[in-house]
C-alpha cells in the first residue's frame, strides 16, 4: 500500500504533539497480513475509547470475531474490501464508515489493493 497522511501525520493528544510516523506498526497476533498502529490507548482516555490504524494486506482477512461490550467504528482511509457484519456485507472504500455494534460477529477482508482503516472502540480496546 502506498503511503498516506496517517503514516506521516501529527496526532494531537492532551495538548501534546506526536508524529504518527514515530508510532510502531504491530503485527496482529492472530491474523496474517494484518498490522495495527495504536494511536490512542485507553489509559489516555480513562478507558472511554481507543483509536487504531489497521492495515490489512491485499486479500488478507481479519476472520470472524466480536468485541464483547465494545462498539467499533471503522473509517475507511485507503484501499477496498468487504466487512461482513453478521449476514450483511458492507462495502469498504475510502470515505465509507462502518458502525459495528458491541457483541456482533464481524470479519473484514481486504481487496486487491489492501485496506487501511481507522478503528475506534468504545470503551477502549487497549
């Protein structure tokens, strides 16, 4: 995937300034071809929410799962793919937003160009 504004942007947090290029990509422990960049963790927000960049390589997938007690919001930044929410298929392309209710099974599969999402969790995932 080509570079985007989130790989070399600025995160303003609690009056401070963090270069997003200084934040580390972390390989997902369970899903091949998936990496996360933790922008805002729950410790910073009194566990109210967290925010993460999610990079899914071409044709890779975050398989069926759910987040107990956590609502998830996806903002599609780059690439394309399909989010399956229970029996519904949500088309993911730049500008689209998916709201995934707490405790609902979902999966996300990247298309040929991969997929970059901004994922927010309420309450915090991490």
